[in-house]
C-alpha cells in the first residue's frame, strides 16, 4: 500500500504509522470472532432449513 495523502479542505488527519503488536492482536481477535459469528449464523440457518424440510 502507498502513503495516504490528506485531501484538501478536509478537517481530519491521516496518521500514517505502523500498528503495534497489541493492535494487530486486537484486530485479529475481532476478525476471528466475527468469522465465528458468521459461521454460527450460517450453521443455524442451515439447521433451520433441514428441520423445515423434515417437517414437510
């Protein structure tokens, strides 16, 4: 990735610094938890569909 340049007439600052190990771990843990939530949701909907098919 290249350096992000600050747009003209925008009142925020882009902080271009590397992540610390703690920040990397936090992001990684968050992504992992979100993937697990998605898998659980997918598995639950798949079970619901199977149960509906059995009932019919």
